[in-house]
C-alpha cells in the first residue's frame, strides 16, 4: 500500500478570503505610501487605482482557472496543462523565485519596523540588518516553517487571527489620519508633479503592484478548499476589492496628514523623511499611542504574509515537480498531515537564502515585483488556450468578454514588468532564456510521455520571443535603459509585442489539454474531477 498522503479539504470561504487579503496586505502598506508619494506626488492615488484594476483583471482570469481546475500549485500547473512540461519548467522557476523571495522581503520588513523598539536590529543610518537583525529574521522564518510543517488547519487558524489584527490597525490609522487632513497638500507641486511617468513608475518600483499581488495563494491551496468551484472566485474578488479600498484610503490619509510646511521642497525625497511612513507621520503628529499600534502591526502584518507564502510556496514546488521537470521527491505528501513536507523544506531554505544578497525591503522590491507579475502574467494565455484545447471543460465560473479581458490583462502585466526597469529585467528574463537553452541541451532527460519534445518546443517558442523582445524594449526604454524609446512609443511597443505573444501563445498551445489530478481526502463529490480523469 502506498504511503503517499492526500490533501485535506479543510479551508472554508472565510479561510480563503483571509488568505487572499492576508497575502495582499503585507509589508506593502507599511512602506509603499512614502515611496509612491516621492515618485508620483498626489497622483500616486491613481497608481493604486490602476494597480487594483490590473490585479482585478488577472483575478477574473484566475476565477475561471481556479474554479474549473482546482489544483495545488495551480499557478505553475495551468501552463503545463495548456502548453506542456517545458512551460512548467520555465514558469515553475520564475514562480519559485517570486514566492520564496517574497517570504524573505516580509521578514526584512518586520525587522526594519521592529528597529523602532530594538535599534540594534538595523545598522545606523541604513536599512541593512546587523547580525542580531539577521537572526531576528531567521527566527521568524523558523516560526513560519513550524506553523506550515504540521497541518493546513494549523496554518489557517493562525492566519485568520493575524489577518484580523492586520485589518484593524490600518483601519484605525485611516480614521485618525483623515481627521488631520490638509487639502492644500494635494496641490503642492501640482497633482501630478512627475506626470504619467511618475504614475507608471510608482506602480512597479514604488511598490504598488507588489502590495497587490496576493491572488495566487488562494489558487495554490485549491486542492485543500471546500467547494472550490464556488469559494475560490468569491474569495479572489473579495480580497482584491477590499484591499484596493484600504490601499487608496491609506494613500489619501498619508498625503493629506503630512504637515504642509514639510512639503516646501515638493514631494521628492519625502520617502527619506518618512522612511517608515505611517509610524513616522504618527510620531510627527504626536500620536504616540498610534505609533505603538503601527509598530506592533508592522511586525505582525509582514509576518502574516510571510507565513502565507511559506504555505503557498511548497504547493508551487509540488506543482512544478508534478510537471516532471523538478525532482520527484517534491511530489511527496506526508500521509497523516496532508502536507508536502519536502517542498516545505526547500521553501524554507530558499527564503533564508534570499535574505543574504538582498538584505533590505528596498533592495528586493523590484525583483519580487517583476517575478511576481511574470508568475501571474501567463494565466490569461492558459485560460484562452483551454477554450480551444479543452472546450468541454466544466466552468462553474465562465469569464465573459475573455476575448478582450485576457489580452488586456496580459498587456497590463507586461507593462508592469517593463516599468520594473532594465536592471531587474535583464537578469530575470535573461536567466529564463538560458534555462530554455539548458532544457534543449538535456532533451534526453525531459518528460515526453504525454507531450513530445517537438510539441513542447513548438508550444513554447512564443515565450522565448516574448522574453527577448521585452528585454529589447527595456534596454531601449526610459526605465533604466538608454532612453531611445520615448513615451508613449515605449508603451505602444510593449503593447504590440504583448499582443503578438498572446495570440502566438494561445494558438500554438497543445492540440488537446492534458490534465492530471491531486489525491484529495474529502467526502465531497467533484464533477470536475470526474470529467478530467474519468
């Protein structure tokens, strides 16, 4: 008898919603407000609105995918089902970078705010950790590891408690700071002192899109959700809408509560004056009791998000291994707990690693943002491909207007990647092209049982084209490039190459989608499971 365990369906709608909101609402609100203000001024409000719309569009796509094919680590398995193992290999690596580095950035955020109470955690006049600061981060990572090693229920219960507190403190902060609102602040230097360039930059390098990207944890635990066909779409939409409202109100509160005399030189450099924005503004206003709550939340809030991604990342590792392009040991699920424990170990090790080359929140934000967006970006192509190569797939949530929404969401995701800048794009996308070449070199060892090697290559050339042309656009563009491609031609160029890649990817997918299934311990009947494997 096999000792392979099964996933346990124990997560309710409220669990999923809190997972989504908790994943979205991490360190972003604690740092991004001042960065966005410095880059875009009052127009940073528009950056938050645009970011919310972009993520909601991607969320609608994941509603269809998550409801129709609920799988652990679905974010890396959908491309395998639609385009073959090579796609899973490439996107598995980029998603693992994104998720594991996000765990690291959250503990770094917690440490930076904890410095307000324990100054010895951070080097003087720096955001870099001391040895004791790094050990503080390491201890948090160990705690996340323990919470996620034993059972999904232990994780869900701890996450619900943490997320309720995470929601309470920002709400109080909004109410209090709005009572100190100074309307004159919104006209200092003009509403958009840096124009559209500032609004766009704030979305990526300012931390807006990073703050929003918490959708896939809901999808990644789909095999452990009760009635996933109903609960996943509702939880996805609720978490994005709720987060957008809170983020916009926080930005308005921060912009409006700064003493106007501190803005004599405009918004540039405001992130240096308020490096810990809400803690610093509360201190300036003499609200010491609010400082206490914000610092408390600043330690708990990122820790809660890091805990969520310590749960999500092992499911991504599991999903990647199920594609056949990662070591089979990572498909093992412990029998009693239903936890993929080898994958939990790998996630823990990688999260510790990322704290070494990128020791602060600011140094890691561009990498995490670009990698996260890339991990999301290909869902619209898989969803559109399934309409062609899996037309009979039951779709409890069927996305209307897919012909418009999917290419539009892919264009928006591409623009966000472009805005992250040449320094990040060059190595992130360049490494993906190198991995493609490595896959070709080791073709004797790649999985070809279900999809021939020739078909895998045919279904993936569009991705190489996309990566290469995005690198060209970034190098020629204004965001860290040589500046030859001016605005708005850079936006038009990225949109055109995105459309070419989208339709190429959609119509060179597998002739017929190839699905597998998770072993799930449940008493629920699942007609979709019966359709896919029956």
